[in-house]
C-alpha cells in the first residue's frame, strides 16, 4: 500500500479536481502492475495498473490508495475494470467521500465475490488526498500558507527587501511545493513588489503549471506584469470585488486572465472565504499561499489556514522590519489562532517547521 501511496503522491498538483490515486497489483509475491492517476485526472491508476498486468491480473490482489470509482464520468468506472479483470482481492486504504462513490465501489467488488479489506494506511491516504476530501466536505481547497522569515519573525527589511531571506536549498523546496499544488496565490502588493512568476523552476518539472491567483480588490496589478502578459501561457486568475467593472477589468480578461468576483469581507476587501469557494468550483483542491503580511492576516482572520509552513533563516532583522502579519486584533491569548507543530527539518542553513491548524 505504501508503494501505491508513493505513486499517488507523484500526481499531486496535476490531477485536480480528481484525487490522486495509486494502484499496485500483486500476484504470487511479485508486482505485476502499477499505475497512478495521470495528468488531467485520467486515465485512473487502476486502469493503468491493469493494462500493465494484462491477463496476469486474474487472481491478483489490488492495493488501491482510494476506493475505486463506481460512476460513469469521462472514463468508465474503475471498479468494473477490476471486476472484469478477475482480481481475487482488493485492499483499499480509505473510502471515497464523493457522493457518487461513497461505498458503492466496495459494494460492487463484494457483490462480484472479490475479497475487500479497507483501512490499510488510512491516515496516510487521507492526508495525501486531504485537499480533495476537503473540497467535498467543506467546499473549499486545502490552504497552505508558506512563510520565509528571519529568527525574529520578519519577512522583509524595513525598506521592503525580501529577496532572499532564505537559502537556495530552501527556495528549491519552495518550488517543490509549487509543483505539488493546483494553485499559488499572492496579494497584489506582493505581486507588484516581488514581481513573482509563480512558476516551477526545477529541472524536470518545468511543465508543471499551477494556476496563478492574485487577490486584487482595486485592480492595482499592472497590465504589463508577467502574471498578466503570460496569462494565455500559464492559467491566471484575478480575484476582485463584485462592484468592480469597466475597461480595466475588460483589459485583464482580454489578456487571458480569468476573473473571479466575490463579495466584501468586514474590512471591505474581497472575501477570501468566498474566493476559496470560487476556486474550489474551478477545480482547485490544494492552494499554496505565498502572500505577504496583509494576505496572511486576512486568511488567519477568516480561519482559512489549514497548514503553516515556516522556512526560517538564521538572521535577525529587528523590530522596524516587516512582520509576518499585520495586526490581528488579538486581545487575549485564548483568541489567538493556534497551530500544532507536526514536523521540523533542516534545509541547508535554514529550518522548515510544519504546523497544522488546531480547531475545536
């Protein structure tokens, strides 16, 4: 099963809005087929593994990281392919929460006389496709906020210089994160000051092109900006207010920018809660946020941060440098957003800390 999960992990960032599924077929103690969901969400992992195994699949055991689909979509149900191939047993990591499946795949296998076991490596499988599950359950993607800070929690000098706080190895890890997400989001301030391309610049992964998302309530982003100019080459979405209209908005759309208009939050900025719902409808299941202090604060205030990744460099910038977030208005400790440390590692001279949001 862990081999199937490893295959599925390779598809993250390429298969949305589908889950990434890995399948390994075993017979007489050896692997006879393996597959994973391909780019664009199809073909699925089970059909890939069955195609590799051929006739040898009869009597085999299939290890699948997610319950095989049981509905007709753009491809036939994987569960029917497994039944037709004559497998003897199917080991499933976790049930599919999609209402079109939700146990029907397991029932179909059992009706065909196939032995079914559910729950092997369930926690790992759930974590891997957490974005897909969350879109089904909460109608919004998994949101990961990435920060690059000094020891004293600053993201830029007092003059605004932030390139580069962290080292080359840490920035390479950041590009790996981009490659495994469906979309990358920044605010217009970060887009203007840092001029990011929001692309994956790692050898062998250059074809990965996550959706580039800019939150810009006042349409500040220059029409000459790379995020606008290359919108027809790499998908780009501009999130702005419902009351925004006119020639400038039309100019963005003429350049190939997809515009998502949402209602206001209490501070009269575009509601990020509504933006998350809109992105989920566009198929985004995993969102990486690389915004600045205002973006971080807005996400925290709307309780939208699921994971926090903090790359920390061994430098101190001082109290006059730019902090991780602007004010949150926290008067009592009980009101502070809390995160649980789940992982720490060293990356070159820097460190990476991974936190999960603690909710009641």
